[in-house]
DNA sequence: CATAAATACTACACAAAAGTAGTATTTTTA
DNA sequence: TAAAAATACTACTTTTGTGTAGTATTTATG
């Protein structure tokens, strides 16, 4: 859980692209490096392009590249762009009328962690992640 | 996300049972109070019984009750008991050979939050949750 | 002993996510 | 201008989680 496979792929692709200096990334190249199912991958990348994160160039010398600055793309934005479910702010129990005054039994166990998690996702941009030395994607 | 529906139900049922003083809980009663699909619920409760969390009494005056002390049942145990996936310790990206020395790009974003979350789930028992005043389950 | 009311079991139906297949379209290049 | 190589689109298949249906088994009680 935590993330759907689709979201996981999207995040991995973008982080990979952010790390590697390269003008254009073809889906085939990303597929070969990340071993994400090719057709599935193209759908995700096309989707990211439609949502303004990537620019897609069609035709023989085509491919994908970033459309926005890396420091403008936060993790939470990526997640929300591809996650099918209605917003990632979903709770551990999906109950109604939630607040500190009307909590479910898990509210105080979960709320703090959730806030921290969401804060991390909101504050971390792809630019932040580039500085980390990574050997796997 | 976060938890599957099945796990959510299991957690809600046990928290509900922990809060209400009552010798025996029939599945029908829990169903009426928590509006969890009846047949689905019986499967989950039967499952929890097989795994040693609940005791099941069959026959006309039957039902379920706790088999262990409430302070012996942690949230993480409940989750692991019913979650289909192989262990809830799953990561945000499901990569191989993970460590601080061989991290993926999200490792340092996720690891801290995850540890905190897991610690909460591991340390919180149903007994801890009983003390909280709850109006919804 | 028969009925009622509970859990236990098995098989199927439905829905959403994940993955696959085939084709259309665009653009470079020989 | 035709072939090659890329993205775009549409539809289908598979898998998994969720939910439903029907029946068997157990046990209290009239
Ligand atoms: S943890 Fe808080 S926000 Fe989530 S369902 Fe419970 S009360 Fe609502
Ligand atoms: S966050 Fe850490 S544990 Fe998770 S996949 Fe990345 S390296 Fe592995």
C-alpha cells in the first residue's frame, strides 16, 4: 500500500530523469533502465506530459523532458497527478466528520505521523533529491 | 491506501469491541453497529479467531470475545494478521537491497516517518486505546 | 427431537488496479 | 517518398481486493 504501483512508477521515473543529465528520454530507454512494463510506462509518461510535468516530443527523434523546473515539482504534486484516488490526504480509517474533537480511536496515533509525512512530501522537490547519490531507481 | 479495507474493518472491529463492555459479541451485532457487510465481517472475525486474537463460540448462544489481554494486542499485530500483503513493513518504493548505504532517492524522505509510524503501531495496544473517549467506530 | 440462531466453509460476482496488444499518428532520415 | 522510430490512443486481459450467496455445522432451548 502507501502508494499505488502507478504512482510508484511515476515517482521513480521522474527521480531517475532528474538525476541523469540527458536532453531527451525515450520511453524505451527509461523502460530498459527501470524495468517498468513498456506500455504501462508510456501511458504514465504521456499522462505526466498532459499534466504539465513533462514535455513530450513526438516523432522519430522524440522523447520526454521536464517542462517545469525541478525545484517546482514536489513529491506530493507528482502523487496527486497520477494517483487515481481522490487526493492523497486520505486517512487511515476513512470515517466521517473527523476532527480532534470527534476522533476515531486511531486519530491520535495516526494524525501526527500523517502530518509529518505530508509535510515531507510537500516540501521535498525533485531538485532536493538530485543532490543525493543514488545507485538504484 | 495505507490500509486495505479488510484491515480497516479488522481494526475497527477490535477497537469497537475493546471499548464496549460486553461478554460476547455476535457478528450480527457488530454488523449493525459498524455497518460492515455481514458476510465479509464474519470472515474477518473468523479469521481473527483462527489467528488467536478472538475466541469464537459456535452455536445458538455463540459469538466472539477476546482471547488475549488487550494490552497484548498491538495495532501492528492486527494489521499483520489480516493484511494480505507480505508484511506491512513495505516501503514507499519496493526496491531491493535497501539500507542507509544503498538508498533510493526517497529513502531519507520516508525512512524517518516510517520508523515513527511503525513504532506507534508497535507500541500502541488496544488497552491504550480504550482510555480514549470515542463517539464513532 | 425439532427449531432457531449462531459460526464455518465454499464458491461465485463485481470492481478497480495492473498489465498487454494492436493500431494510429507524428517526425526524422535515408 | 517510404521506412523507421518515436509518442498517442483504444480496447482487452489478468490479478487482486471487495462483497454476495448458499449451505454446512454447532449448540441452546422450546
Ligand atoms: S484518524 Fe482522524 S482523520 Fe482519520 S478517520 Fe480517524 S478521526 Fe478521521
Ligand atoms: S525508501 Fe529506503 S527502504 Fe524504501 S525502497 Fe528506498 S532505499 Fe529501500
